């Protein structure tokens, strides 16, 4: 700007001189003209000095800008840097507006997450399929082989985080549904509550109020073929999701071990059927809440080694007419990972009238003389899980429940066993392809065995 000013000044001054010279052509050697020429020489020298100073200042400015350009984006040090910052702010604001339009917001302003999976199953059944797409027992009567496809085992869940509580506690919760209600017809799938819970958690204490599996049967085999009900239902896995209240207290045994003590009040089922537990029949057993307890000891070693083993008990008494029928169940469940590529888990139980927990029916029997007998039973299951790679895993699992034949009538199920194997492959972190095959073997007292084969191809998209 200084150089421009000097140039303009000199230009105007020279123009004046030219005009003056034109008017005094004959007086160029006068003292006044010589003085003007002397001043012009001084101005040109001053102009050269100012030009050199401007060049020097430009060099210093370039030297100061070089380190800043090495540590910051070029857009921030350019002449239009402020414009680039404004553009980035506009982009961030646009993204915030987009999130505000797409986020799930609770009325109480706490965050909610959506989870679940879209699950497609294509299946083939043998002839003793009990008219079900995934039979848990082999039917007594022979029918036609069946096959088809379904999306009714897809699940949707909501996970929510709540506020802090007294004592440093925190509230959280979950709510899971599926479409396994209704029938197998594609336009008759009904939304059904699976599990739900409100969790109050402190450092060493937790309280859960909601609906879940029995406390004494917390584990499940890994399967994408059996999702509508837990895998191995009626074959050693008491599964029924029922309302309950749980309390858990944790104790540490050093850095690599501990104890979990749990207690629950569990609402037992009021159904008593020898068939598929999804086929509801009029209740003859009026259920009352039962008490449950479980104590787990866990230990870990190395980077992957872990052992969990627990003992549990369930007790309650239900009414059948004017008769009080007891339920008592004793269980042991475990999880054992001796190696990174090998896991073994399962459950064993013994008790009476275990059907109120979603196990094999009947839970009791009417004998002549109006005598009601709770059916004694043994059951359990086990699974071998082999994660070959981060993408491929094999699962082999099986279970069985056997009722005491002295406690049942002819035609009732005395034993039900199921054996399955599957391979799961992850196309992507949230896309899983699974193929599963196996057999259900059901024994009817004084009638004989019935077998049903089941094969399932599933693809799941987790979200």
C-alpha cells in the first residue's frame, strides 16, 4: 500500500512539472526549476528505499509462515483461511442437524439404542414334525415331511441407559421382542415379548426386575435355527421366560477369581401339557411364585482360560384343585474354556414338577383315587464350541430329559433327547450364515420311540 501511494504521488507531481515545463519552456535553467529537479531526485531515491523495505518485509513474512504451514492445513493459513473455517463449521452443523433428525430420543431425554437381527430360516423336517416348523418333540403320529422358509424368528430389542442413583448406582434396561407368536402363516406372525429388564447396578450389587429365563438355567447353546424358543427346549434346557425379581451380590477372591450369590422370586408357568409348549391348553395347575437361589464360583488364568461353575435351587408349591403340588429343582451349570479355541458349557438338573420352568411335560399325573403325583425327572445338556477363526465356528450340542416311568401314565413322554451340530460363518462382522442339522428322539411310555430329523439354513443380519 505504501508503494502505491508513492507511485501515485510521484505521478501527479510529474504531471504538474510537465505542465509547468510546457508553460515555461524557455526558463528551464532558472533557480526554481533546478530546485524542483533536485526534489524529484530525492523522491525517486525515497521510492527505491521504500520498495526495498517492502521486499524485505515480504521475505520475513514468508519465513514466519513456513512452520505454520507445516503443522496446519493449507486452508487455515491461506488468504481465505477464515472462509475455510466457516465452511467446516457449516459442515459440522449440517451433520448435527442430520443426527437430530435420525436419533431415537426418549421422552425423559435419556439415550436409547436399537438392536436385534433380521433372521431368515429355510428348513426341512422329517415326518414326525408335530406340524411345527421347528419341532421340539417328535410327534406320536406319522405325517408328511415339511419344509419352508420364515422370518418369524427375527428379533428387535431396545437398550436404554438411565440416570445415576444414590450410592453411585446406575439404571439401565432392555426390552426384546420377536415375531414368533401367531402361526406359521406368513401373514399371521404376531409380535411377542421375549425378555425385558430394569437393571439397578452398583459396584458389587445388582437388582433386576423383568422377564428372563429361570435363574438356575442361565445359559443356552449357540444356534440360529432355534431362536423362537431356547435350543434344546424339552430336552434338558428349562427355558421359559417369566416375570421375576433378582438380586445379585459379588465378592472378589483376588484379581483372578470371585463369587456371585444370586436370589430371585420367579413366577412359574401355569401350563401342564405333554405337547409343544407353544400350543397352550387350559391350565389345571394354578401357579404361585417360587424362590430361586444360585451361587457361582469363577476363576480365570492366562489370557483366555476361564472356569465358571454354579449350583442352584428352585422351590415352590402350586395348587391343582384342592391338592398342593410341590416343585423342587436342584441344578449345576458350568462354562469351561481351557484353551482359546475350545469351550464347554452346559447344565444338569434333578427335580419334581419341572414343567413349570418350561421343561418337558407332564409336570404331574392324576392317578386313580384322585391322587396327584408330581413327576420326578432328570435332565441336562452340554455344548462343545470350537471357534476355528474369527469368522468360522463349530457347535456340537445335545440334551435329554427323562421322566420317572413310575410317575407317568401310558402314552406320556418318558424321555426326550435332541442332538444337533452347526457351523457358523461370518461374511461380515454383522452378517452370519449358519447351517444346522440334527435329530429329536422322543420315547412314549409303553408305545415306543419316534424320530424327527431337522435341517436349517439361516442367514442373520445383526443391527
